[in-house]
């Protein structure tokens, strides 16, 4: 059951929004609420955290997959398309694209900054509860900056909570990417030190969620940003903490990962619930009702709320279907021939939500980190550290569930072959989960595997996004990403 605490989000998010509506980056700092009226007791602090998660969820609701998957060459037109979708999947980005705008991320960060500014001075009955609030704010801020660093590279690092249009530093410049990533590191270290051991939340931060974000971060730093073996060892320490946590495990049935929410495999997810918060990018993957014969609506064709704007390429669907024993295939996508319409329809079952009163409700939680992530991160880390046998063992844990076969991969594989198979399993395991673009970069194959990037290896900017024109037009200190 979804936590009722998120019903408080709208109230607090609205209040914080008055304090932190970013417009100079886009950041416009106007406030109708003073600190004295808002930050008085621990109830205010708890409500502020719920508000932050609402902002975070909203910031990533559609952008998550645009930034993390649609540029991978594995997606193309659905039943229809438009430039919002076709530009990213052909890597033709421009400064007017909706998801070139970092405003919502910085609004979320600003709310975290206000929590970190005021909560230390609020008295709590239990100090552990205060630490949990602070750890959550640090986790969300680190998550946002981690994505900002990977999406835009150089970007402002803002640590002061804006509450007034009269404050200084309203017109920040882009800091070097190294500074952005270093802030991620510091925030995660502090969050981990503050988070109480007994917190088991799956739709907010926990020790395991912080550790898995740390593993993700250090793996990126090691393989993309040249941090080397030291970062790999830090990634190993973080991911091992999750693998050794008895509270997490693979679900035996892959489909149940997405049908049984906040289950034992989920480490961190964004919570969606009817009458509180629904929607997001999965709405773009289902079939419009008007196209389908009545008898096939939800039997078996999953019906969406609007046009199907984007879908997996034929090559990717063939890749996902190459092993008939793979239980993930039908969860990732299905096809069905509608004879009366003489048309074949396709849809994605992950995150399809519920069908209520002849209406699609997109109330499925969006999974950000799960135990399968920990296993495949560990495989990648161990292989990079020269421990290929353990890497294959981790890989085979994923393969066992997928194909119901022991030792699917041989321990005799070379390190290069192990890496290739890890990437193969990631592309099959995490369809529509916002990860595969980053995987292609991390494994160093993005220019080889994405057709629209062939021949662009010398254009360093092309893996980044431009900054939206709104940010540049309202803040003269923000310069466009070189190359755009």
C-alpha cells in the first residue's frame, strides 16, 4: 500500500515553491513565506521532506527516460511521433527542447538547501528523526546533481537556499563538472553517515538507496571520469553493502517486480498513487483506445491515455526476443494482431498502471534502483577490478531468473566478453527504466552502438545536452554548452 504521507506533499510543495521557483537559471527567488512561519517544529521538517520528493518525482516524471534512454538508438517512432521524441532518438538536440531545461532539478535542489539550512536548528524529540530528514535532503540533492553532471556537464552548484529576489548570487555561472561531481560525493558521504541503520523505506532514502547511488556514482567516476581503481573499490564497498543486506533479494518472477510495488527487490522507487500523483513517461508507450477493436481492449492490448509517441526499434525488439526462455521479454514489450483492424499493435507492460472504470491510471511506481541493479553493478565492478569469476557469478544470478538455467554464462569468459555480456543483460533487464544511455557511455561503446552518433567521436559536446534558452536569456552568466 502506498504511504499516505505523500498526501502532505502538495501542501508543502506549494509552500516551498513560493520560496524556490527557479528562474534565473531558471531561478526566480520570490517568497511570500518567511522562515519564522514555516520552520518551527519537526512536523514542518517532515512535511518539507515529503515536498522535496514530490518535486523530485515531478522533475524526473518525463525527463528521466529522455535523459537516460531515448538517445540510445534503441527507440524510434511509435504509432506517431513528433520532434520532442524524434530529436533525442536521432541525437539532434537543441536549446528549445523541453528537457534541455534544468529548472525543475534546481527547484528540487533549492528545497533541499532550505531543509539543510533550517532543520539543524529545529528541536526533535528523537535525534535520529532529524538525521533521517537531513539524510533524505542530501540524498535527493546528490541524486539531482549526479544527473545534472551527466546531462549537462558544467553546471551551477548551489548550496544556499533562495528565499528572496534580493539575495546575492541570483545569477550563478556554470561550475566545472568536476565541482558538480565532487558535491555529489560529499552529499552522499554525509547522507550515509546520518541515515539511521533501521530505516527501510523504499520510496524515500535508506542506507541501501544511498549505497546504491554511491556505487552508481563511483562506477561512473572510475570508468568515465578517470578516477581509476580507488573509485572502483569505493563502488565495490557501496554495492557490497546492498548485496549483504538481507532485506533485499531478487523476486523469483520478473513480472512481479513491477506488479507488486515496494517489494523485496526494490531499493528506491518514486511512488505514484491514484488521487495523489499519477502520470509520467509510461503514458507514451501504450496504444490509444480509438485504434483498437473493442474486444481487445485490455484483452490483451494495454490501452493508453493518448498517442503512442515512441516505441522500441525493430532491432531492439528482435534482440529482446532472441531467447525464447527469457521471461523478461513479454514484460518489456508485447505485440498483438488485431484482425478486424488489420493492424499489429505493441506496448510495454512495465509501469502500465491500472485500468479503472474504462480509464487508464498511471499509478505504477517508477523503479529507480533495485536488487538486480546491485548484482549487475557488482559484476561490472568486479570485472573491472580483475575478478572475472565473481563477475560471472553475479551475472549468472540475473541469467538464472531470466532463463531458468544454472551457469548460463561460462566462467571461462575473458574480461572483455564478460563486459559484453553484462551490457547485454543490462539492455534486456532494464528496458524503459532510464539506464541504458548511461550504460553505453560507461562501457565505452556509445559511438559504436548508436547509429546517429557514428562519426561524431571527436565532438565531445554531443554526449551532453544544451542548456535551455530560457536559462540563458534570464541569466547572462549562463553560457551555452560548447558545440550547441
